[in-house]
C-alpha cells in the first residue's frame, strides 16, 4: 500500500517502522513541517513495560532508545519548607529530540521516505494514497478539516502550565509546591539526559495572572520562577524553548476525544486521536502503542480490507484507553483542587498524590481516605474489593453531588 503519515512525531515514525518491517513493499512517506534535525521539546517519560513491548516489536530501535534513556526511581517532594521522599517504581525518560532522531534514522534505514520542512495544511496538499495517517498532534489540521465527521471534542483544563527545562539533573521524580502571595504554584521535574531535566510548572489561572505570568516577558517569567523554585533548582537556571513564540508558552491543557477515528482512508493516531493529561506521563507511550496496534491491523491488508482494519484498530485502542483516560481525568482534577490536600502533613499529602488517579478521592475527606488506603494496602482482600467497587461507588457519589 501507499501510506502517507502527516506529522513526524513518535506515532507516525514508529508506525512507518513497524509497517515496513511487516511488509517492505509498502511505500511510506512521513511528512514533517519542521526541518530535519530541528530540536524542540524536553524529555518524555515511559515505564519498563513499554520498553519490553518495544523490544518485542523492533529490537534495533528499542536498543537505541534504551541506550539513550536515563532511569530514575521513586519520588521526592518539597512542600513549602518541608520535604518528603518516597521509594517507588522505576521510570525512564529520554529527550524528545533523541527519541525522534532514533525513530527517524531507523525509518530511513528501512526505506521510509522522510519529507521534512513541508507544511501539510489539508488533504489537498497530499498526493493520492491508499492510507493517510494524521499524526499531526492535538491541534491536527487534517482532523480539524473534518471535525464534524470525527465528532471531535476539545475541553480545556482550569489550570495553566508551561514546559521548561533545567540543567539540574534529578535522579528521582521531584515535586515542588510553593505558596506565593497569589496562591500555590508547583513543578514536577525529572531528568532525561546526563545534563538536563524537564520541569513542568503549573498553577491555577488566578495564581498565574496574580503573579503576572500572563503579562511578563518570557525571560522575566523564567527569573520569577527561578526565585519561587530556588530550593528545588539549587542554583541552576530554568530554560525556555526558543523554537516557538513566547506568548504560546503557557496554556491550558486540551483534552481531545473523537467519536470516530477514521474518515474514508484517513485515520487518526496519537494526540490527534486522543490526549491524556501530562501529569500521568503517558502521552508518548500511548502514541507508540497506537502505532503498534495500527501496524498489526494493517498486516496482510489491502485497500479493499482497509475499512475493517481501521475499525479493528479503533475498537482495540479505545478499549485500552478507557482506564488511562479515567486516571488522567482524576489526576488533572487532583491538581485543580490542590488546596484540598496541600494542608496535610507532607507524608500524607505525598501518599494522596500517588493516589490521585482514584475515582473515590474527590468524594472522601482526605484524612479519612489516607487512613482507609493505608488499611486497605495491608489487606489483599480489601484491596481487591476497592478495585472492584471503587468506580461504582464514585459514580454513585457523583450522581448525588448537587449541581449548579
């Protein structure tokens, strides 16, 4: 088949790799509007289960990803002048630019055509193809062109956030919560290379405007944030992106959903199909798993069988996304309701931070939830009961909540 992928992110590139490995006869082109080698973004996180899946799909690119990734364990939180540490699971991170380079090099090696520096504004800009894959992100132009058909829905979060970098290298997933005169502002940071870390700064819209972050020059905003997070940064500077305009740095997170993912021979992948809040660190993993699923659906498929293959891909991925989307929604709500939890003793607050995906947490007093969770954690039978009944009880409590 002749396949055109729009957007040179991990989803499109990995799909091109896997489709070529399954059928070298495919003619695949990946279109990317940025020039070759353009660097943007910071680091992305993933977990050991994804690395195992990548090894099973393509050991060559998986080995390169593993070699250029860093590993961290557990977490550490600054809460005002208090600190707390937590021994947790192992996580991995890699620079987004490094990941894209690895995947692009592997795709090119397999015979995929990479078309850099080309702006695809709509279907009219593409040559004829058996399959067009829209991997052009949350603000996908291809999807927007047919938004009514896809049933696209975009909802934005209440908080404001910005992705930054720093030269301080964090060896654990690190949180910092700072109380300013205009309210709480916080940061989550993790190392992704031997010399850099990602820092995501978030706060309420009221705190954002109260601190002047909606008006400050980007450089002045960075200096203000460095003062606020001085303890965490330990003398290191914050770094802003230079590839985009400063007014676009801060944003409210857009949650994208689509009723259907295909329109004729056009299908969605990655953030064009769905987004999940950055606080659960799943975006890149989900994009790569989309690619795995779509490549499997396309195996031994000709143009005549394409509609059925795309339907299988959509059904499988939508089903897999349900628990992740629920976790992301509750995680975002936890941060939007931070004052509910921030007054707890740091050890307890950090424990509830780890439980922020729970559908019960918004409806149970935080102190009570903490004690219940500690009790349940010691009793396997209660733990299984919580997993089975928790979502149902949360729905019942939500239906009784006063509206308006």
